[in-house]
C-alpha cells in the first residue's frame, strides 16, 4: 500500500479551487475530493445554516478519507482536497461569529502535507446560491491568511492563470 500525500486546496469563493484540483488530479493520475458544500447547496437548494456546518465538514472528511484509502490501493502519490474543514470553520466564524465545538475539533485535524491557497486574482463569477460577492471573497481571503498564520500552518499562495498555478504547485510538490 502506498502512502498518500494529502494536499489541501483552500481559498475563498470563486478562486479556481475546483478547476485546479481536477487539473492536478489529471496531471498526477490520481484522485481529487470535490467540495461537498457545492453538492449540499445544489441538493438542498439553499445556503447552509449554522447547524449544517458540522455535517458539511464531516461529510467532506469522510469523502476525503474514503478517497485516500482508494488512492492508497491504486498507488497514486497525491490526493488533492478541494477545501477542508478548515474552510468550513473559517466561514462559520465569518458568518456567525463562532465555530461549533465539534467542527472546531474536526478543523484541528488539519494534517495535510501541503496546503495551497488560491488567491482571489481570477475574475469573480456568480454561482447561484453559493457565491456572495467579490467583496466577501476578499474578506474571506484575508481572514484565511490571518488564520493560517495564527495556526502556524505553512502554505503556498497560488496566483495567476491555471497554468501558472499548476507550475507553482509543481514547484511546491517537487521533492516530496
């Protein structure tokens, strides 16, 4: 069984995380874990409430754990995770001013070998119920960077086009 290296891809709304995760998985012949929040919003036809946050993060982690197990048997090296409970907890703090204790505990499990942060330098695109505004995107990005610094989580900030972000990620993953 191969050890799978988990890569967290974090960022505010409309920063290209899903596109990047899919492209990285294709380039590295491995799996990626889509953001469950998107599925939640589409299925429920609404944005999440505060008491939905724990379940969203729990499903995200369960899917990540299942993908890691599948990747380990197939022998790919990386697993790309399009968001993590870290972001769910961050959004809870931004929107409700607090984080559920169970969600906070799950957030502390942030044990990724690499953390990538997608910069908000791509055009903001409305996405139905899930995305709020370019201003909120900027606010969340600043809160994300501050939280990573407070928790002393090393990260690589990805900027520019998809090709530039892929090159920046390749440089970060080289040697791991």
